[in-house]
């Protein structure tokens, strides 16, 4: 069968290409990036370049419909939220021509809406951070006294469609320390049509419960902890480690996904609070995650299980895997290092890595049971391309995040 895997420039896309390629499927790698690392995989038989959905939605829509109408391919696996949202509206028409491997639209919309996810968790008595939503600036000013600081301002939707019908990825995320900052940042978010929510700041350690669900029932489970984050203040991991399953987190995630009637992969994110050592649910990512290669290395081949699920092959409670396996995202590691070298931000109350310790960890390539997201010996070229391309991107990130902001301040 010919299977199109999108977002071949991402570690998750490459992991899917490799896993399904090993199953003997004919892999067509697709990306908006002409230099996507997945294009170099030995498992890739054809390459497709599509318009970036967040840049030109009409061109993207035309591309996906034309691809379906050509009837050249048997299945499509959307990888990122942007591609998923761009496909949802035309799902019925699309599925007449090609098999579409993604959860139901109503479940996806619940996962994309962080407020709805938290409210659903509260209904199920799953511990969650206090979360506030204000309909407008006036409502915020009238009830701002209920917000405790520090707090976190973040976009309500991971990806949304703006008033002009364009797909947008939320860029709102900041730590707030007083009422004046909150009013200023809230107004800025509203002006960008990025509806924000305000959450209690949870000081703790991030853990992810990663799973595959069959119509709300979990059939495969995996857990990891974040060893290092790309941004030490909070972001995706640059280094993650497999850990033993936590039965309580599995119970919480299972209850939530059952209520959502989830069908597919999901990462349910928790924070383990330092003070109480108890978990609080943060959000649900209803898609493949960037640290997917770690799960595969540890023994839970989610891409192959995902393919089997949608092709009605039996999957039976897979939760046995290797623990203490680490996997590193090299580009993320160097961005993490840049953050640490810049120093601890003013007012930051959480843990912040030390410079010398971080330097030693980032440049340690000799630890046992440690792998890389994109580099592997049985498929060399994607990893080589990644190493060749990411230094320019890292330099650009350094200029944008550090030098330009420093001059502006």
C-alpha cells in the first residue's frame, strides 16, 4: 500500500516513515519543507511538497484535494495539529478517495481546546490547575482579583482559524507576575485574535502519558519524563527518558480519553507538583509527539500499532517496555544550552539548570542507553541531513530569541 506521511521535516514524521517502512509499506514522505529530513530516508519512495497550511490555506486545501482526486495513494497520516486542522473541513470528501488516519473531528476539537479539556477533567475529578477564561477585557478587569500570581497566560486553542479563515498556531505563552502584566499581555493576545486562558502556575516536573486508544479504550501505553526541555521555563523536551508506568496517571488519562471517545494516539501531559508530589493534568496533544522515537526505541512502536488500529488488526494492552532509555533532540539540546547560558530569568520561581552542568550534559554523547531522535545507524542520511541543516536554524533562533530581544529591551 502507498502511505503518505506528512510533516517529514519533524522527528515524529521521520519516526513514522521508518516504522511503517520496516513493515513493508510504500512510504510517500510529504512536507512543506523542501529539505525535510524524511526525504532522505531509505524507506521513502516518493517525495511531495505541499503549501504550509498556516501561510496559505487556500493553496493547501487545493493541494490535499488534488492529491485525493488523483487516486494514486491509499492512505494519509497527518502528523501535526496544523495539517490535521487543515484537513478536517474536507474530511468527508477526502475519505471517499483515500484512507485518513486521524481521530474523529469532535474529539480533535476537544483536545485542541485547552479550556474544554480542563473543564472535562474537572468533571471527572482529575486534578488540574485553576484555569480562568474571560470573554473580554472588561470581564478581566472586573474579576482580576480572583487570579493568583504567578500565573501562566496561554492560548486557549493550540491551533485555530482566525476571522479571515486562515489557520493560525497559537503564539501566546508567558508567565505573569502581577495584574498590570496580565492586563497588558491579555490585551496583546486579543489584538492578535488569539483567545487566551489564564492558569495557575504549577511548580513541578513534567511527565507524559503516551498512548493509543481504540474508541476510548487504551490499548497501548508508555510514559516518559522530561530530562531537559528546549526552553527550561517550559516546552517540549530536548532530552526525554522512559519511566515506569504510573497507574494513577493511566487511570486519569484513561477516564479522560474514554469521555472523549478518543480513537488514535495521544499524549496526556501532567505536572508532578513539587510541594505535594501529586499530578495535575495540563493538556492533551491529540497527535504524534516529537519525542516519538523514544517510545519506539524503548519497545512501543506506536506508528505500527496506529496502522494496525485503523486497519482493524487486534491490539491487546501493550504496556511492557524498557525503562531508563534516553533520547535526545540535538537541535533542541543546543537551543536549551543557549537559554541556560543566557541565565535565569528575573522573577522565575521554578527550577533552572546550572550552566556548567548543562554544558557537560549537552556535550555528553557517550552515555549508555542514549539515542537521538533523528540519528540512527540503519538509516543514516536523515540524521546527517539534520546535523547539516540545524546549525543555521539554531543560529537564527539565537538571533531572534536572544540578540534581538536584548536590543529591544
